[in-house]
C-alpha cells in the first residue's frame, strides 16, 4: 500500500490507495452544515433503510438526534472520497467523551428503551468512564467498493472503515482514553473478530451486543496478524500529529 503525504498534512491530509483514489478525513466543524448533512443522510441510509432501525428522519431524509447539537463532549469524524471538484461521503462516526456515565447513550436512550438492563449498567459504574470513548452512529458505505453516481471512481470501503477508526484513535490518543464502548450489531461483531479487534462482549443480544474495546491491544493484534497497512490507516491521524486540532476544510 502506497501512502503519499501532501505537503501540508495538518491542513489537508489525504490518503491515496494503490488505485490512486484519494480519501480525506477529519473532524467536522460545527458550522460545516454541508458535511453534517452528508453524514446524517448516510446514517439514514445505513441504519433506517438497510438495518430497519425505528428511528425518525427529518423531512430532508437525515437522521440526527440531540447528540448532534453543539456539545463539548461530542465529536463527529468523517471520511470522504475526493475528486477534483467534489467529494463523496464514505463513512463517519460520532464519539462521546463522557465525563460521567450519565452523559452516554448507554445510560440514557439504551437504558430508557430497556435494551440494556439496569444490572449491566450498574457494572459499568465500577469502571472509570473517563478512560472510555462511546462509539455511536459508526457507519460506512455498503459493499466492498463504493462507486458514487456519475463517476468512475471506486473507493475501497475497507480503507474508509479504517480511516473512520482513525478518528477514534486520534481522540483516544489526545484524551488518553485507551478504551471504547458501544453497541455492535451481530454482523459487525463478526467483522470485528475477523479484523482482530480485542474486545469483551459483556451483554450479547440478538439485535446487538454491548462491547468494551481495548483500542491499543487491537492495534497490537492487527500488527501481529501482519495487518500493517490497516494499522497505519487506523493510526493515520495520530501519525500526522494533527489529532483533533484539524478540521476538514
């Protein structure tokens, strides 16, 4: 895999795959409504259209909730396929840097819907939430390849997925939070196992499992399985030393 760095990485970092496709990734600025809209439409397509979640969409076909409002604990990181005059949403993730477990979706929406029972949530209280990031609304375009309409570009969704995780690792490194927590769909659990993620499944259900991910042991595991290219992509933002001080421009 050939990694080509632009001259100004902090301002405009790009990843170029072996086919010459360009990927750009970073934290969404609050005022960047166009990219927020793209991410929210991707969420609608993945979670509502394909996974049939019973969550509302707005009149513009976007999926969003109260965590998308301005909140200093919440960060959105997205990956776009880049062409000369346009870009295409490939993946995104929303991260919650909890100061209390009560800041999380787990202790609010998932608790209120009885998806996670009280005794399981009580066990989480024994853990320091300030060592965790909560991963929410993680999504990537469907299929092995994504070809946007009216273009000949073919983006690798595996690259997009790894670069989406780069946002997780950037924030984890910046805030010194070595673990992540979230709900993983059964199909995605299989992907995580095949991809050598190191995690504990603490509450499995047919519709999704509560998992705790050891982020740095995951990188060690991927490297041990000779997944150097994947590890480099997942650590892309960390390696650029830009972390989350960079926003997409």
